[in-house]
């Protein structure tokens, strides 16, 4: 199964790598996508994959950078433009990768790729399963990415019971990261 994962500086990258440590090697090759402005995730991913290769001999992964869809404190109006640009940039990448699974956990970078994957599915090219795991730090409200992808993901996982009550489509599994 070809899988796409998202990373973003700080907690999101740490959370996604913790999730990946529980997955089997059948999710291979792995494609990591992160914002071109992210300077820390690449080193964390390479270190994770190096350790993983000690257990699994055929560890295949690639790293991909895309334009960030929204900067912190960026105005909503300009966010529309940068998100559209990120979607246009993501479409050829998503078409090339044709993932079976997209696992994401909150960074805004995941929204353009998920939208690109949805478009590929609507066009009958390739349908990807989208699994969104809301960050452990989101106790009472969803992140902006979560509010968007709640309606489009195949599986929407929350880590707090209060969120399950507010968002009935979600799946509560307890703390998973």
C-alpha cells in the first residue's frame, strides 16, 4: 500500500511519527509531505526512518515539500489565495503518488493534498482513504484542518471524549499518541 503522511515542525511531526511506529511495513513506500518553510521535520523523519530500517530491511520512503497553505496569523483573505496555490501545486504530486492511504494529524499542509486526493477520486483516477487524527492537544475544539477535513475524511479520529460528543462522525480511541 502506498501511503502519504504529513509532517510539520514540532508536535505534529512527533505525533505522526509515533503513529507510524505502530504501522506494519506493508505501508510502503511511505511518502512524507511537509511545508517548504518547515526546517525541522526532514531531520526527524530521516532519523525515524533510519531506526525503522534497523527493524525492517526494505524501508522505502520519500520526502516532498509543498507550499504552505497558511502561515500563522495570515489573514483569511490571503489564506484563500495561498491555499489555492498549494492545491494547484499538490495536484500533480498527488496524481504522481496515487496513494492508497493518507494519514494526517493537523498541519494545514494536509488540506491541499487531501483535496487533491478527493479530486482524483471524483475523477475516477484513484481513490485514497483519508484518515485524519486530531492532535492530542485539541481537547475541546477542532483545529482548522480538522474542521475542514471532518466532512471529507473517511475516518476522523479524536483523542478526547468531549470531541466525540461534539462531532458524532468521529471515532474516539482514547489517547493514541
